[in-house]
């Protein structure tokens, strides 16, 4: 069993603990999703393959639709 010491540093908001992706990471993820969508991979499969939420994939799909319509 691991014996680790943790120090309580106080309460904070949930968003303080969430990972913030850089613009470069977001762009890479967007490109990966777009590439897989163009290959015909389902949104659910993309979500599992890239270990991202289905909502993230849906957001990219919506952005792609907006780009086409503009």
C-alpha cells in the first residue's frame, strides 16, 4: 500500500482543479476530431478513442457546420 501524505490546503471551486488546455492542445484535438469525422468514424467512437467527452466532439461538429455555412 502506498503511504502518501496529503496536506489539506483549503476549499476551492471545482474549476480550480480542472485541467486547462493550451490553445495548441485545443487545436490539435480539434484537428484529430475533424480528421476522424472525415473518415466516417462515429462521434461516440471518436470520444472513446481520444478519451474526450462526447460533448467535446459534438462541439467540434457544430463548429464545422458553422464554418461550412459561413
